[in-house]
C-alpha cells in the first residue's frame, strides 16, 4: 500500500485531514482500525503511512510539526507493528 492514513488530530487549529480524531485515545482507536485492516491481509507485504509528522496545513502525522508524538510512542509502535490489543 503506497499511502494510507490521513487521521487528523490537532486540537484548536484549522488544519486538514481525511478524518478527525477528538482525543489521543480516539486517535489510537482510529489508527488501530486502519493498521489492523492491513495486518489482517494475507496478501499485503508492506505499507507507507501518509506522513510521520504534521506539515503546515495537514495535521495527520503520527507526531506534530515539532516531532512530538501525538500519543504514547510505545502505543504507536504497537499499533504499527500489529501487537496493540484491539477492542
């Protein structure tokens, strides 16, 4: 998968994303859903999340524009590698 994601989480700004999370917990849930779909596939061998960090107008990175993670880095890692519990 060449690009996926686009989950915006940036409280109090006018940035852009395909969908918007309302909290860090909501962001984790949305990430778990999109990454979970990829991990469930038996035919996919790799993926590229839309962006690591936010940019000027897009707030759909895993970290903000100053490279501060938007939620706990261990949770982000677990979601990305597929070891985060679902539910």
